[in-house]
C-alpha cells in the first residue's frame, strides 16, 4: 500500500458524500481505510451524523417551502 497524507476535514466530508451516493473511487477508499486504521473511525462517524442531519434539515426545508407555495 502506498503512503497517503491524512485527509482534511473537507476531504472526509466529500468522501462520505461520495459514499452516500455510491460513487467513491478506489484511491479515496484506500486513503480513508489507511486513516481509519491509524486514527480510528470516530471522525468519520461524527461527520456522517452531521451530514445526515444536514440532509434531513435540507429536505425538511424543501418540503416546508413546497407546502407553503402549494396552499
């Protein structure tokens, strides 16, 4: 395995977003796996919950906006 730099918080977020949609590439998966083996999965879990919360908040806002204009 080649040596990767630790991912930034934005790289972790984009990596999680890509994995949500199933379009993660192998290089990023290898980088994430190496980081998790070295530092643990805690950062990915926290960021995952944060991204799911943001997604739900966005969907809630869109539904409220549509319902407002539908009445």
